[in-house]
C-alpha cells in the first residue's frame, strides 16, 4: 500500500482555492457549444411560433435577447482560447447569464405559463457537475429569483388571433413554480453526487493503476537483469581475451603490463558478476512466475511479521498446488494482511483451501471486526475505519485497491465478521482454479 501511504491525508489538504482563481472542470469550448445549441433552439422556437403558427408576440425583443447570446459567444471565441479550462467565476457568470437570458425570453412569452419554463433546470444541472456546491447553490438561488420574477413581471402567453386569451389558474401556476423549484433541487443534487462519485472513482482507479504498474515493474527487473547479462557477456569476453593476449606479448618489465593485468582482473570480475545475475535469474524464475501456494503466502506474510500479531498460515487441498505469482495477488493480499495485522489483538490466520474447481484464501483476525455502518460499503474508495478505532487514518483506498486488483485476476471477495463469541474480521477470496493455477511444466 506504499502508493496510498505516500498520498497526503485528506485532513492535511490545503485550503480550497479561492472562487476568483479556482479552475472549473469544463473547457470554455463546452460552454460556448452549449450556448450555441440554446441559441439555435430558441431561434427556431421563436420563428416557428411567430411565422408558422402566426402568433403575435414581441418577436423583435426576443430575437434581441438571443442576439446578445450570439455576441457573447463570438466575443469569447476571439478573446479567449476555447480549449482552456474556464475559471470558476467565469463559468458561474456564463451560467448565470444563461439563466437571466432564459428568464427574459420567458417573460416575453407568458412567464410560468410557457411550457419551456422547465429549461431553467439545464444551467443549474450543468453547474452541479462542474462547479463546487456553494457556487451551484448561488446559481439555484438566482434561478429561484427569476422564477418568482417571471410569475409577476410577464407578458401574456402568445395565442393565435381570434382565440380567447389563454390564462392558467393562479393555483396551477403556483404548482408549475413549485415543480420547477423541486426539479432544480433534485436535478442539481443528483448531478452533483454523480459527478463527485465519478471524480472519486477516477482518482482511486489512478491509484490502483499506479500500484499495479509499480508491482509489474518490480517483477520485470529480473528479466531486465538477465537480458543485460546476456547482451554484455559477448563484448566483455572479447575485452577479456584481447587484454590477456596483449599482456602475454609484453615484456615482464614493461610499465603497461601492470595496467593490462588490472584490466584482465576487472573483466574477469565483471564476467563473474554477470554470471551470478544469470544464475540468480534462472533460480528465481520459478519464484517470480510461479510458486507453491504456501510459499506465496509466506512471501506475502513475511513483511508483516513481528508487528504485534502472530501470523499463522495453514493450507489444505487435493494434492500439491502451484499458483501463478501475479503482482496483483501479491500486492492485494499483502494489503489485506497488513490491515488484519493492524487491527488484530494477538493473532492473524491465513488459510488456503483448494479443490478441483476453486481456490480459497481466507484472512482472519481477532480484532474488533468491521463496523456495521461500513460493512456493506467495503470496497468503495475513501472508506476507512481507522479513525473510529483511534488509529492513524489513511485515505481509505487500501481495501478498494486490493478488491480491484483481485477482481482483475478473476477473484470474488466475501467480507464479514466472525461469528460470536469469536471477535474479528474475515476476508475470503475465491478464484476458479483455472484462473490462478500455474500451467504444468
């Protein structure tokens, strides 16, 4: 869990960036594109109602409000680089303008009686996904104010000539206003939660990828050493041979003889070192790529022995079993054992069982067990129990990383507390035997 432990504690994070210098999570191009879509839709709606349905309303003022949006988009396109991330205040100001512009259009075309009143939800929903909640709350308050304003300050709803003016009952208009406000609240909270969860998962998955890359790099070092020994062997042998021949041709009292003898000695030493690397690689291949299951468990448990809890390993199964020594398994089970040792009072048990169909590895401790409040949420990122137990708190990514890595190898995890009267936690990992067993030699 080195990659996680190296990350700063969330409680030690610096203060949030001020609103006027903070960067949002959206590019200017996206805001401009959304406004172009709004301009197109508004223009089509205005022209359709006025000239196709032949309904009288102040079309000039409506088109003027749309023209302001066009001017803003053109100005932003030329004055700023659209691919840049918008500052938070810039994004908030643009969305606030969109709310006010929509309110003006609705006020010219019936206010709350206009069925397009529900478009107020769009800017607030966008804000919830790209801006912090406090900014979205301010935008929602502005939207509430605009809804209240157009309920009073409005022109009549456009209606065909010759037909009786259409006027919704006040109570129904109040219901529309309430529906818009409830929709704003629900949509903004929903969008904010989804965006926040996505961001947390992206950060956590990046941590998983970093851990996995580190483990794979360590596993590849043996192969790199063997390749280097192989490539360097031939030129080094040539150097050694030429140096010996040159030394043999020199007179014993030649001042260069001592230097050549030193060159021969050092080249022999280099050959011995490269030979040792190749031999270690050949002996280590079995351990690096495959291992008996008990040896794998011993390797996983070894770094955590002597840290306060006794670690007991037991194995039981049909015949001998050699498993693939995957970096994902080594790191993930190591993280689970580390957590068990951290919470255990006296003892941690690691048990492996296997049959013809499956392989199970179970880690048990005699600590307090999982808190009921988090038992059903284990595996989510940024979920930790250490603060509750008075232990040094981390970011709550350890179990998420372990679970993700193990599932990538085809495993399924079962997490529960031990049955009374025995306290403690149990983490059982089950693989189909075919996904973990090493191929027969």
